[in-house]
């Protein structure tokens, strides 16, 4: 970005987000993001497999506390994210515009992001009531089924929806008590990094959401094969890549969740069944007696 | 060990003074044909390659019947029959479909004695278990899911449920008819048609069930039964004409299936292995807990994916619990599965017995101390005495790996946190057990154990209304209850 006034604008260094901190990739690699005229907008971190492994360690360590947080608290934290995003509305619109999205569409996307956050914040203390059951077993036992988070979720966020696509996939995972590692859009990566700052300012504990930027070709196999990942979400892989993901995922029987051909701007893409996809049903029995 | 528990052991020496007269279930009321064909399109048809394999009675090593071996052209025919039937079955008025599934439940109840006897003959499980658990539960499953057929829209708020198509179902040998019911009942109620492959060592009750399907008047092709071993199962799972896979078996095979169907649109549920911890606190009702441990690991010879195969006992009561467990083990009767006094029947196959024996050797080689009951075992057949290992450590293979036999690994813990950490130190997450008299501790533990089914102050209980299935490498999806419906439906937005 060239400054026209006498003052030189301060450009931002885009880093990644692991364990509540903003490191550069340990690999020291980058890829330049250019505007349509070929000007360099930013040097984006080209995250490595080691960055991914570090993120998984952070996500696993954060899981016990986050999954045990009350539904009310998780709901409030998601609501807080929405508040923080709303306050930075113009920054995100500008960033989307910088990446080649029209001002009108950018404004609509950021609005939709805030609304999606509010939507999932509201589910925090409700989805359990929709999906739980007291089961009328015929023996003398009290028996009930509840949802519990699947664990660490690896998410390959949509490429064509840099902010809304990321939020639409991260929020249903964490509102249910999962922790996650996200690979941001490769072609629209900037908002993901700035969104990490929003998360950071919203009392989301470090490690609950970890955001990497980089090449999906390089990292998809890692996301799918890592043995301490419980579920893999992918959003725009073609059939061959999707096949490869499931083959790798089978190594530890990961839940494989394909969300392809979803229109993220549509209200139809948000529903509690998306939350349920990264939940496990636990059934508990206890005798009834004197 | 203190003197009091030693004295108890002496008093409970059952070997000499306590004999039961034989009480075998008669077999004159059952019919097993000399040879069984494949059940395809409502008819029993000869396998195209004309090959057969024996089904063996594991208690006598005698063949019970010759069973058709399904190969590729038979699988083609079965899937085609299911596809043809699907159109009509999925469009049939749901309440009418439900009535046919109800009919299966009732006919199974009517013939329950015959099914129970055949189950014990073919699989080796004690008649008390097949009579009181397997067959009644199987019938209950059909009865439960039959009623869902015309109520599915109430199960999924905001969604319109649609059937999937042809379900390929592959089931194990430990609960042959019950696993069939877990698979077929929800599939049919949701409007799918099925091709089911029973395990090669226990195909008989599935083939008898095919008779019920004929008698109940289900349209031809709605239920198809193909028999064979792993290769037949692989042909079925990989067949391009199936829309959904439901598999119960080992994690090893589950992994192969998840890989094999990658890149296809096939939906799948996998119910795989387990290595459940049964956790006994010092404040538990110890005698009840000992019964729970026995039920947890010796039920069905330990051929149970959710078996409590790891005992975690709080250190202060460890000696007492182990002594009482050894005393109780001594009283267990091993032998003729058809005898109503039998507690532990035959190991399902020679192959499985070899696998269990190899683990007994591994346990001893790893330095654990093995304790077996001294009960006599028959000369013929496949048998394994109830066995516990003490002095094991978390990294031992007998602690980490699923043995699928009457073999228990005993560990101790001091604090609740240590117990929980040890319980969760496994790639599996199917089930778990907790024994304590303190309510708050129960919930702390049942919430903390990462597994799909938790029994508190009880173990190995099952019910059609109760969802079953695992976390982590124990599988994907749930069977049973309202949650089990989701496995056989696609949910479309309204």
C-alpha cells in the first residue's frame, strides 16, 4: 500500500495464532498476497507441519477446561466475539476490499459474520436440550443420553469465503466445547488473522481456536492424518482430495465431516445439526433402588 | 492379604462339595437344516459358485450345518434385489411398514425358545444368556423401531427425514441375532432395504430369521441375507449399489472399511473395539461391585466389545476386591452352553481361542501374575477358564489391546484423578463402569470418562431405547434409541 499523504501508513504484519499467541511460522517461510494489480498486500505466513503439530498440542491442552466451561459462559464468550467484531466492522470491510471484494459485498459479509456469531452464541445452552434424551429402558435403571464434544477438530476453512466461511465452521465446533485448529482461506487469508485478534480480545482461552495460514496442498494430509485429532472438517475439496482425507482419517477413526457446496451467506447454512456433527452421544445408566 | 479374606477363600472352595445336576435345554424342538442357501429376493437361492462352508458347534467341534458361500455374483443379485424392493418399501405408507416390522418382533417372540437354543448351539454362549438377553432384546428392538416408522418427523426438529436406500450390514459373531436386530430394525423402520452378512461362525439365527421374513409377509428383497467370511463382507461393503454401510466388528476392519469407501457418497456407522475400564472406589458396595466385575468381563465369555476388560480398583480395597473376585471366579461353572447352570460357555471358534491363548502368554511374558479358576473344562470344544492378571502396568499389551475373551487386567489407583487418567489412557472409548456410593463422584466420573456408554453401579445393560456406540477409535455413530435413527436417514432442511 503506497501512502499518498506525507505520513507513511503503518502496514500490518500478518502472523498466525497458536495457543493464544501470535508467532510467525517456525519455518520462516511466507507467501506474498497480491492485489489485482500485482502489488504486494502482505507477506502471509506459510505455516509448516510443525506449526500444525504445535497447534494440536495447544488445542488438546485447552480441551479439558474449555469443554468443562459452563454453557452460559461459552455463550457469553461467543456473544463477546460478536461485540468485538461489530466494533471493528470497518477494519474487516477494508481488509476484504483490499483482497478484491466489493465494498457492498464486504459490508454484507461482515454483518453476516456478526449475526452468525450471535446465532451460535444463542445455541450454547440450548442444543443440549434439543439433542438429549431420557431413555425409557425396561429394566429398573435411570438412563439418559447427552452430547459431549468430540475433542480436537481440524478445520480446513472455505477458500472462497475468508471470514464468514471460517466463522461458520469454527463457531459450531467451539460452542459445543471442542477446541480446533483452522487452516484459513489460502486466497483470502487476511481476515482470518485479524479475526484471531478479535478472539484474543474476547476471553476465548488460548488454544481453543488456533489459526494457521498456508498452502492447503501442503497441510491437508497432516490435518487428516494427525493421531490426536478427533474430527476433520473440510469445505471445498474436490472428490480426490476428499477421498484422500478420509483415507488418512481412518488411521484413528476420525469423524470426517464434508461441508462442500454450502452457501455460507445463506441462513440455511446455520443450524444446530452443524453443532451436532462434532458432538458425541454419551449414555449413562444407573440402577433405581432403595 | 489379611487373614479374614484368606478364610473366606477357604470357605468358598466349591470344587468338591457343590455339584449341580445337568440341566440341559432340549434340542428336539428346533429345526436346523442340513444345508442353508442364500436369502435373496425373498427366496433361498443356491450360491452361484456352489461353494459351502460348515458352521461348527464350538462346544463339541461338530458341524451343525452347511452354509452357502456368497461370491461376487451373489452379492450383485442381493444388492439388485434390495434396490428393486427399495422403491416400493420406501414409498409404502409408513404406518403399514411399521406393522410389518411389528410382525417380525411378535414372530421372534413366538419362536424365541428355538432361536435361543440355536444361538447357543452355533455360538457357544450360555443358554441363560441367549434365552434371557439376546433373543428377548432382539425382539424388543424390532418392537421399538417398528413404532418409529410413522413418527420420524418428530425425531428431528426442523428437518424432513428421508430414507437412504440400500444398507449393507456386516455383523459379528458375539451377539448374532441381537446385532442383526440392531441393524435391520432401524433400517427397515426408516424405509431402507438391507443386505446383511452374518459372521461366518454364527450364521444360523440370521438364516432362521430369513424364515420369519418370509412368514411375516415382507415384500421380497426388503431383507436379504448373504453368508460368507471377510471376503464376502468386503464385496458387500464395496459394492457400488449400496448407499449405507453399518458395520460392527474390530477397529482394524473398521479402519479398512472407512478407507475403502473413501471418495464415495456412502454413509457409514462403525461400532468397533473397546477396552473399557471398570472403576471401583473404596466407598463402593464391594460385593455388588464384584458381581459387576464378573458380569463385566465374563458375560458371554468376554466376547463383548463393551466388556469391562480393565479393572481399576482403588488401592485401599484392592486386596479385598481381588480376593473376592478370585473367590467368585471359583464358583463359575464352565461347560455345556445348553445347560441352564452354565455361567461360561464355549469360546466362539478355534481361531478366537488361539488369539486369547496368545494374550495369556503375552500377559505372562510381560511379567503379570495370572490367576485362573480351577474349574474343570470339557475335553472337546473350545474353552478358556476365567482369568485375571494382576501386577500389570498401563503400557502392557493386555491393558492396551482388546482380547475379546474372559481375561481381566487389574490395575490400582489412589485418587479420583489418577483413576480417570488411567481409564482414559486408551485409543478406545466405547464404554466404562464406575462403582461408588457417592452421587457427586458418580457424575464426576461418568462425565470424565471419554466413552459412549457409562454404567454406574451396574454394567453390561442394554435396551432398544438406549443409544450405544463409541468415542475415539471405538467407532462412529450410534445404534439404538432415537439417536440410532439418524444412521438410516438423511435430514433435509424444510
